């Protein structure tokens, strides 16, 4: 089997952008922005000369503000060539300007916002076709935060209240951009209490692995199946392959779901999980000053 040569960096949202450095704030438990931060991980994966990052703000309702925040953050990390692809309509995804810029850059970063905007604007376009071609055939990193991460998988949650996610039909699913197969990604996982939301999605499609990303936390996906946790929080893996009793097909909409024998893993920075084998493949201990106290 031919695996993708590129990398995906799926982020749970609210990643450190170095703003505390400007305020002179030192946070005891904060991973160092310049050494272990999520955006630093993205920069370290860029190959082929000087970093040329294109920020795609299609999902955002405030694209210009978001783009400037990322430009500032990447500049702090030494990336001086950071562009903004302000694609707001489906027809704009076919413009030669954006296709040429996509072909010229060596990294893209999808911002947060509304993931349905990403799937409805990019799905089936030449832009997405070129992006997938580069991801499959080149050592090309694709970053995505919040909505940008959720849209990476072939199955995408686009709506669902955390408070009602235990009820059948409250979690809405559609087709994402399809960089990862047999996976469902949810973000802001801990802060917004989205365990039931992802669990219902997995119960409806037990062949897919649920990946719940906390804020300032993410995974680097290598070869399309190897997940390494990065960032300051937890990554939750929900595996439905051993589900025995599952009532989701038989109950009425609005009724509580029941699922027996769902498997849950908790990962922190350095842990590696294999989507193909559905097993841990080891852990890399990240040493910080606190390890030595």
C-alpha cells in the first residue's frame, strides 16, 4: 500500500500563538512556544527551502483578523513568507491565482470557523484535487485548527450540541475533505464537553476511529495512519470495533443511545497511535524543566 508522503497537523483549537510573549507573561505549565509549541511543530515539518505558508481562512467569519494573527505567529517562528488565501466562494477556489499559490507554497494552514464552509466550498474542486495530490506525493504539511482539523477526515461532524449529544439524531455528520480515511475528528474536546458527541458519531460508524483533540493540543499524522500527540493537553481516541450492544439503529430520534464495550484511550504529548492496527506504538517522553524538579 502506498502511504501519503505528506503530514497532517490536526489541532483542537486555541493553540498558542505566542501572544503571551508580547505581554511578558510567563505561565508555569505552558509548553515553550519556540521549542514545543504546535505551530513550531508545523514549521519543523516544512521542507524545500525557506518556509512559504499559505493561511486559508475560508471557514472563518473574520478572515482578515484571523490571517493577521497567524502571520504574526509564524513570523515569530522565522517564517517571513506567509500569505492569506481569502477564498470565500466556491468559484474562487478555481481561480488561477489561488491554484498557482497552492502549487508554489510548501505548507498550508486551515483556520477555524465553520467546517461546513470548507467541505461545501472545496469539495470536488481543482483546488482540493491539487492539495490532495501534493499531500499524497510530496513531503507537504497541511495544518488545520478547530474546523480546519475536523474537515480533514472523510467523515465530518458539522453540528451537534454537547448537552444533547447523548440523544439520537443530535449529532450531524457529512463528508469532509478526505485526507484521513476511517476517522472522525472533534475539537475543543475537553473544554466543550464533546465526548458524547464523538461517541455517538463512532457508534453510528464503528469502523471509524474517533479522535478528540483538546485545545492547544493536536496530532501529527504521518503516512496517513500514524498519530503522534503534540501540545499541552489530551488527545482522546474512541475505538468502536469491539462494540457489542448498540441501539442507535433501533431507537427513535431524540431517544438516548446505548453503547456497550466502547474502547477509550487517553494520549498526551509524545504518545503514538496507529489507525491501521488500532494500537499504541510507543511514547516519546518530552523533558521539561519540571521533569527535573
